[in-house]
C-alpha cells in the first residue's frame, strides 16, 4: 500500500508538546557512518541554512481541539545530514555532510545551522536544481529514488528522522518535515505509589502501523510509503511513573493507511497486562504527521483520558 505525504496545520493552543522538544530529537542515528571525501570535481560550494522541523499533529482519541506538535533538536555535537542534489529528475548522492556549527549549547540546539555543500560539476548551476537532505536516517538511492526502511520502534526517547529540501543555490530553508509517523502515548498514574510500565502495543485486527515499511522519495520530491509487514509487535523498555505523575512513550512507524479501529491499548503495569476499553478514531494517520494518545491508570482500570 502506498500513501503520499500530506501536511496539515492545526491552530495553536499552548498546552502540549513541550516534552518532545526535550525527549525525542537530540541525536543523529547515522552518526556511526563514515563521512566520505568528495570524489568528484566541484563547480562551486553552496551554503544552506537548516532549521529543526516543527510539525503539528492531533490526538487520535479525545481532545479534538487541543493543539500539539513535535519539534526537533540538533545533536549537541552538531547535526549531520545525508545530502542529495537533483536535476533533470536524477539524484546525485553527495554523502554525509556536517554542519559548520559544533559543540552546540542547550540554547543552540534549536537554532539554525549551516552546511556547506559542494555542488558537482555535473550539475548545471545556471539551470534549476534542488537539494534534499535527511537527518537521523540511513538512506540510499534505489532505482533512482532515495529510500530507507523503517521498523516499528517503541521507546521513551525516540529520534524523529527528518527531511529538508531547498531550491539549489538559495541559502534560506524552504521546507522540512518528518518521515513516518511519530506517535506519543501519555500515561497518567493516578495512584499513590510509583508504577513500572511497558508499552506492549495494541489489540486490534487492522493495524494502522506497519512493523516494517519503506519510505521512498522521487527526484521531483514526491514521497511514498510502502508497507512491508504488519506481523508481530514491538515492546518498549520499562519506565517508572511516579505517584500522581504523567509520562510518555513514543512509537515510530510507517502508516498502513488505516485508521485506529476497534483497538485496545495494552500496557504492562507492575508485571500485569492491562487493556483499555475498545476505541475507534476518525482521525487519518498520515506519513509525516505526529499522532497523540492519552490514558490514565487508577490502580484498577486503564482508561482513555
């Protein structure tokens, strides 16, 4: 199943999403790769300005008017981008490039950074060309498209892989966003003692999340998703939620194109499996759009908040 990337905005209601600026987006997953030296002749060097993506999302259950969003933070050591240039519907892989800024302070991790990009001599800089860059994902060119696999991941500190696109030669960033779906589940502990919690997934027939999928981007920057598998599940690491406190779990996946339908959330709380009541959602779950859920535990019942 394929699905085009669709963007939408909700009006701002300043209540939520502060946690994501702190938790989910502090590193670069492709930092383990080696940066290759440029092995081609260069016509010139462009400098591009990258800003962390900021994308609005919505709750799948309840809270229809509450505005929420996800905003990335750069790696304090400086972000790294896998950069591609396209002209005449052909991508050229420029490899991994680091920002000019390194050793960022906490206050700097949300500020713009700059990347010097060597433009190959094969690109005619007197004609239109485009730059496309990814951050936090291991990508490659397959059959003329930028592609990468995304497996279902549940955690409490999940990085959101992002994309950035520019018109060639223009330093100001034009567009950015996320790959896949970033889903956040809030869990509120209403009891008088700490609880140990794991996110076990969902009891549902029709999954809105793929356990393994692929994302591809064509040279004209059309993004598509392909579901490879929906079998199996993913479980988060355990975390402790204090008495009367609220915490969150994050999931990252390729959407299947289905909505949340007749589903129960499954948590492991203090070693016991508990489920919410069955619920369905009218909200479309789309590639690049964050999704949010909230539940509460009173010591006896796990219910939607």
